[in-house]
C-alpha cells in the first residue's frame, strides 16, 4: 500500500475506490467511528472546487487486500 497525496482522474473518466486497489483509509479519525453512523468526507479538487461524500459506517470491516498482503484494516 502506497499512500497517495492526490489522485488524477481524466475528464469524464472514473476512478473506483475499492479494496485491493485505490481506496481511502481513515488513519486517525477525529471521532470514534461507530456502526450505523454516517460520516461526511470532504474532497478538494485541483481546480479548487469542493465536493463531499456521505459514508455509512459498517460494523465489521472487510479484510483489505493491499500490495503484498500487508495492508492494515480499519
Ligand atoms: Cu490501505
């Protein structure tokens, strides 16, 4: 797993975040993440636009399949 400072997505293209590929990891969340709660993730695009995404917190994380199999789970 290699942390990325930014992700480039061509115009009209898609980048699917998923286990074993590019994905988001919340290493040090400000609040405890509890099952059933929703959190908002905020993104800033290279043109300065901002967008957000609501995420449902699930009870049990799925195992991660990152790199050489040494990706931690949340
Ligand atoms: Cu990861």
